C-alpha cells in the first residue's frame, strides 16, 4: 500500500468523537500489519503456498492431511513476523491510552502476530490465537520451541517442515492459532465482547469484515448506538450504514488521530 498516496483527510466528525471518547475499543485485522510487511490474509498466498487457499490451509483437516506442509507455512509466517517491526499505526495505538481523558484503549485483534504488544499496547486480546504459543495437537500441552526446532530465521522458506513432537505424549505440535471450524477460545471472546460493549467509540482498522464471529463485534457496538469508525483504504470493507469511513491506511490515519487527540487537549487547556 503506497503510503506516499495523498493523505485522505480525516472525516469531519471524527475529532469530536475522539474528544468525547473515554473508553476506546479497536478491532484490528491483517491490514493493521500490512505496512510492517506482513502479507494480509488473502495475501498469504505466497510463492510456495500460492496454490493453496489460506482458509483451507488454516484448518485442522489440512494439518491432519499434511502436517509438514501446514507447519512449514506457519514457520514461514512466524519468520516474516519475527523480522518485521511494528508500524506507526501500532505505535500510535499504544500511545493513545496516555492521552488525558482517555481511560482505556482495548485492542481486539484477529492477527496472530505480536506487533501490537511489541509497539507497547498492554490491553490486547487475540481472538484467533498467536504464532508464538504452539501446543500439542493431541494433549494440548503448551510447547516451548527449542531453537533447533524453529525455522532458522535466515533460511529461505521450505515447503515441508516436520512439526516437533510433544514431550508428554509424543503427539505433533500445532500452531497456537484458531483454525477455521474451531471455536474461539472463550476467555478472549468474552474479554473482546466486554471491551466492545463498554467502549464509547469503536475503531475498526484493516479488516475485510468477512470472518465470523470476529466481524460481528462491530455490530455489537452499532446495536448499542456507539460510533464506529472504519479505517481502511478499501471503499466497502467492513462498512455498515452510519459508520464513519476514513479511506486511509493504518500507518497514515492512526498517528494523525493521536495528534488530533493531543491538539484537542491543548485547545481545552488554553480555553479559560
Ligand atoms: C467457528 C488464524 C464454529 C489462523 C483465522 C457465519 C457466516 C459465515 C461463515 C461462518 C459463520 N460463522 C462461522 C463461519 C465460518 C468461519 C468464517 O467466518 N469463514 C469466512 C471465511 C466466511 N469462521 C470460523 O470458522 C471460526 N470458527 O465459527 O467455529 C464453532 C463454534 C463452536 C464449536 C465449534 C466450532 C474461526 C475463524 C478464525 C479462523 N482463523 N486466523 C491463521 O491466521 O492462520 S481467520 C484469519 O482470516 C485472520 O485472523 C482474520 O480473521 C481473517 C482475515 O481477515 P482480515 O484480517 O480482515 O484480512 P483480509 O486479508 O481479509 O483483509 C485485509 C483488509 O485490510 C482489507 O479490507 C484491506 O482493504 C485492508 N488493508 C490492506 N492494507 C491496509 C488495510 N487497511 C489499513 N491499512 C492498510 N495498510
Ligand atoms: Zn501431547
């Protein structure tokens, strides 16, 4: 996404929405990490896995059919994330909670990378798990990756990589992500629903709004009459009537959103 593109101006009503927001919830998707060089989900059809549909590879069935193929795909994605850095959008979200008047910023992410945390966000809910919490497919025991087991970070991606074995039952180790057809972990789901329900403003950043039940969280806010601001360069992605749409990228819009917050405060302080 060419961030040099002219910066779409901030939707007129947004500064006021920001000024009145005390508890902000932010639902993020793959677009949030695109400017960090992480391919969006639809974009993970990378060379070696180009002939596979990601929504098929990311299933228990695919892992059972061909564990080395699926493990290698996740090893490559983990390699890409480990080499990447949080972008200006991640950093702005991490600083937003420090704005006077802002009590809470809850990040609810569909992403399995760790860029929100590496940017300094402390209140992060991973709806679809993480690349960094592998566990046993059979007994569920969390698995500590020995260096030797991880794809050497310098190496070119390989199409097949045998997953390590569980130290307790010898079962195969699987990535700690939520696959299609698998229920979302209850704890994170409940925290996400609470964060969105209690928020007085919902930002929806970089998601196509296709995958359920995550996409339904925005409806939770809309049904409560909470303002929903969609930040996505794509005209239609994740939008619903009444939403404020900012057709900008995450790294373009979020730093400006943060600056607007601070400007509003100074304004207040100046006012007698
Ligand atoms: C379940 C982890 C049941 C793995 C993921 C209702 C209707 C229809 C279907 C369903 C339904 N309910 C359930 C389903 C089935 C399914 C589903 O939703 N299918 C879709 C395809 C229709 N849902 C499930 O299977 C869920 N489980 O329902 O279980 C159940 C219940 C009880 C008991 C047993 C079972 C589980 C879903 C989770 C799957 N795991 N990820 C992995 O990553 O490998 S989903 C994965 O795909 C991501 O986590 C993310 O959620 C999704 C990708 O979407 P986005 O993040 O939005 O990314 P995308 O590429 O699509 O779009 C990027 C956007 O960013 C674009 O709009 C683009 O314009 C924008 N953009 C690009 N650059 C930028 C940008 N924006 C800003 N800045 C930029 N620079
Ligand atoms: Zn095991």
